[in-house]
C-alpha cells in the first residue's frame, strides 16, 4: 500500500536573500561535491548543494586543489562554500576570500571527522573547545554580514557519546547570527560507523528559531520522510546516498509530494547524465587528473548494476579520458537494450511503510 503523501514536508526554504526551491540538500563531501557534481545534483532535484571544504590557510589558497574548489563557473545560485580552520581571524579572511570569488553563502565546517582535519583541531574537533567554536562563528558572521552573506554551520551531535554538546553550541551559534544549522546525528568518535541518531536533531530543532537540517543515514525516500516527521527538521541533507545516484533527490521529492515511489530512471537518461557529468569533470580537472578522479563516480554509478563489478575492473585499466567516456557509453548502450529502466538493487527498493523505514520506527526520546 502506498504511503500517504506528505506534501507539507516538501517545501521551499528561505536562506538569506535566497528562496531555495526545496528542502532537500546535497551534503558537502571532500573529493566528491565539486562543481560538476553539485550542478548535477541540483539538476536532478536538490534544492541546495554545499561545496567541499576550502581551507582557511592562506598559504594554500593559490594551490590548484583550492582554486578548483573555488571554481563556481556556471553553477546555479546560491553558491554555498564550506570553510574549515581553527583560527577566528583566518576563518574570517577565508570567508571574505571566497565571497570575492563568488560565494553567496558561507558554511562553517564543524562536522568533518577525518583524522587529518581533526588532528589540527578543525572540523568536528572544534566541538571540544566551545569558546573557540563560538569565536570562529562570531568572526565569520562579522565578516559576512556587511556583505549580505548568510552564515550556516554544520556540526555533529558531539565529540563522543559522553559529550553530546550540539545543543549548547547550536544555541550559541544562533545567538551569534548563524542563519541555518545542520546536525549530523553521529559523534566524531563514530566517524561514519554505527547508526545515526535523531534525538539530538530533534532537541536542536525544538530549541532554535532558525532552520535546522537533519543529516545522517538518509538514503531512501521513506527514510527522508521518517526523519522529517520524527525530528521536525526543516530540511534533510543527503551525502553518501547521492554518490552514483544523484537522482535520489528527485525520488525523495516525488515521494513526499505523492506518497508513491517514482519509477526508476530510464537507463538512457542515466547514461546521458553520467556522460555529461564526465565531460564537465574532465574539463575541470584536465584529461589526466579527471580520468583518475572520475573512476569513483563511475564505480558508484555501476556498482549495483548487472556486470557493474566487471566493468569497474575494466574502467580502472583505461588511461585515456575519451576512451573512458566511450566505455561508459558502450556499457549503458548494452544495459539499455536489456533494461529500458535502470535495474534496481534490492537495497534500493524502498517499500513505503517497510518496518525499517516506518516513521514510527525512529524513536525520539521524550
């Protein structure tokens, strides 16, 4: 039986001067959410997408890696850039630097669990030092406010299970002028392991007036609906579930509006989306660099498809960008002959009302 439509859960969202078309967000992911991927996610249903993090260290701004991350050519507004660092003055300078290069929203990274980030006391490590975290928020807001640029904050539930301090930091951030806050329902200690919890998200939402976004383990339309209902969050942010499946945003939007699952995409449409993405990806990174970094996107796209694992092995042996595109074209040509619509892996067949995704299955502590 189809789930009841919940169109009130799918809605536009105002962020500063911008009216976002919907409340389905693409999460910032290092090495993934570059400009070509953000553009694709927005085309396929995301109302908003945040860049992979840009360092606050001035010495690294001239590097090719950072310059690519600050490349927003042709990206639909609003352009949101995430910055990471540990020094309030440097973070303020990084905000101004990125605004000068087209950023229209600045997001502060207080959620990355990566060791190379946390060992420098950036990312989610900042949650261990609440005065420093607040000083960074205040400095960035002071830098952005005269430019009319909203500041957002992405955090975790806390550093470890014994210290879930997201609510304290969230209240302080709101008081300092943050316009929107995202909570990933895991501690830094968890990394991406275990299961995300939503009690913290619900508590933050209940305490704040600004929009609150739920993040963590949202991988299907019914799970998105369940999390929105259980937490009262204003939006959901999707990360790993969009890797190789950027049309997940459109699937969620359809489910929230109509209460039914949308048919799988046409295989030829997936082929076209992936080839267009590869073209943009190779153009940004160059033929040699783009060839290598595109392999992960191709691998994610085919991993659950017939012959996908064998194709990934072939793909890793191709050393020419044009040949890479031809191989993708040929793989999907053959797939489309057998499957006009994209075959669905068992894990992706998300039946509305299934026990694991039932809204009532997400228990929020009283």
